[in-house]
C-alpha cells in the first residue's frame, strides 16, 4: 500500500469546486470514487478531471519571477494552498500541477504512477514548432501513467503548457488521436531515441502535428515502467527553479486551456509568453496583445487568465531579467 500523501474528503471537494467539475463526477473519495476509477467509467472520469483542471488551473511560472525566493515548493499541501484555497487563481509549472493532480488521483483510487519526461527542443514555449527533429533536453518534466482494469495504460499530463495533450493518451505505438480542433493530431511512438548507443533502450515519444499535411514533431519522451519518487522531483524542481539553462527562469509564462460551451471538448488556449498575450480558438489566433509594461502584463494576467498578484508580489520582479519596462 502506498505511503505517499493523499488529500482529505474536504480537500477533494474544494478541488472539485476549484476546477468547476460537473456534479456527475464529484465523487467523494472512498468506495464510490474507487468503484468508478477502477471500473468501466474510469476513462471518462479521468478525462473529465484532466480537461477541467487544464481549463481552470493555469500552467504558469510566476513564482520564479514574482516572489522573494524565486523558487517553487512541490509539497502537496503547499500546492493545495497555493492553487486551491488561496483564491488568487494561481497554478504552477509541470511538477507543481502534475504533483497536485497525482495526489488527487491517489486519493480517488486510480491505479497510477508518476514518471519523468524529457522535452524536445523542437517544441517552442508558445506551442509553435521551432524545429523538425531537434534533440531532447534532460529530465525536467513530469507526468502520470494511469492503468485501468483492462490493463491499458494511459499518459496523463495536466501541465505541459501551450499545445498540451488534452486527453488521456493510450500507450499504443503509432495510434493517432485528435488533440485540439480543428485538425491538431497527437500520437505516441515507442522507439529508440536518435543518437542512442543502447539500441535496446526505448522511450515513449509523444509527437504532434497541426494537420495531416505536416510532418510529425517530437514533443516529449518518457521511459517505460520507470517510477520517479518525490525525492527525484525535488532534484528536478531545483534545476527548473534556478538554472539559467531553462526558459522557466528567463521568461514569464502562463497558459490556460479553453473548453467548448458544454465543457466536452478543448477548443483553444490563452497564453502569455514574455511580453505577448495570444488567444487561439480552433487553431485560429483571435486575439493578440503586445504587453509593454509590467502593469499591463499584470492586468492581462488577471483579466484574461484570472490570476491575481498582490502589491508585494508585483514588486518582486524588479531587477529580474524577465521584467518588462
């Protein structure tokens, strides 16, 4: 039996409210949630949790720019306070959001483990393709692998940012799925990474393309059957919080997924990358705003993405490389 942290029933209720989860899926943790999580409706339950978290808890790195410490804490209770009870609309980066989500999944009775991933240099922070093949950076991303009663395993990632995987993705080699309307597709491919010396060492490679006419572009990769511990993620989090080699420490980033009116499908995303705000619906850029000052960016963070920074937090970016004039 796992000794890893779980949340209380009251905390799960608060989480459901925070992500605006439909009442059908607001199951109390215990026998009721366990029966659904491990039964025939397990996939739909997981899919609802994923898309409503993506659309209500922002992928963002504000703590690395608008705080005194310029460091994130990934303890589940700290994450819960920051993202669920603080009432300032905050989210977090991959190890924050996926760790919070993992604690929720564990509490509800899902069978899963958390693993590490490497991000491709071909994927830009705004979701655009910046290269066709590229290379994979070191392990600095996290995601969850969920197993259902039929034995099928699914990759679940609630914290990739722009161009996120919007549904649980089965670990099937080459199967193509619609990711975001109108034509963005994703797939997993099980293969040896370019440049590997050990040809028996294969990874699951998540790839995407915006239409059938485009080439597949690698986005992340992760190993098979490798579970990472909280101690592993503490080491990875230290790198992401402090290294000048990661864009997290160099640029302000915030991404929130947009759902259709009925909440059943992902239709777009709103994002801030440095000094630019973009909103995309059905693959079309419907709003663009160049942010020329800190006050302008802070206003857009609140008005467009629902995140509030108090005066003390706003002042902490002074002198930081990511500050707008």
